[in-house]
C-alpha cells in the first residue's frame, strides 16, 4: 500500500479572510490553539494568564489560568497599581476624545471662515487688495493693524515687563518720524 501524499504544513499568509464562514471557522480553531498555548504557559511557568478575545461578530470569549476572574481580580483590580493604570487609561482616553472634539469644532469654524472670505487675496484679513481700497478702507485697515499691535504689545508687556516698554517706545517714535523708509519727502 502506497503512503498518502499530502502537502504537509504550509505557512498561511497573514491577511484578512474574505469569506465570512471561513473567517468564523479559522477564528474558532485559532482561539482554541491560543487557549491551549496559554494553558501550557501556565503549567510550565506558573504564569497567571488571562485572554479576552472578541469574535468577528463581536461576541466576547475569555480564558484564564486558573480562571479569568482570578487573573483580573488579582492583577488588575486587586492591586492598587492595576486599578490606577486602568483609571489612568480611561482618563487618557476621555481626554483624547474631548481634545478630538475641540479640534473638530475648530476645523469646522475655520472652514466656515474660509467660505465667508472668498478666494484669492481676500482669504486673509490682513491682505485685502489695497489697490481697491478707498481712503476710508485704508483707515480701517490701519486701525485693525493698530489694534493688533496694541494687543501684542500689551501681552508682551505682561510677559517681558519694562524691558519691552523701552523697545516699543523707540520703535514707535522711528515709525512715526519715517513711516515709509523707501520714499523720500
């Protein structure tokens, strides 16, 4: 009698299995294999092992050596450091979600502003088409710049103190005496 010829063990390509039925079968077989390895690890090394796996359908499956409840209670909830780590992870997650919401709101507001400003040179408030401005528009632009520089100056005064006051006084005086250094009077 001739021996049956098989292809033997072959390496499986690690990619998502497309067919749902095949995926469920592989999940079930691989889950059993992981549980077997976890049992061996516990027996050989005296390790406490806990595994929580969610099936492709979302159903939770757990395994623990000696039991999943024992492993969770002993290593996560019983120890103060375990509780602390869990609470810190939950807090970090919640902060990340809040930060993400703030970023989304800012992005939404910026998009609305972009839509209101139009296109081209008018997209930025400090760069309107100056050639199209009349005297009143130029005065408004000047006032806007003045408010911005005053605001920046006051914030710098708060952080830098009197050292900044001396600098702005000399800069303002030179700007008033010669507002456009490229043009002669």
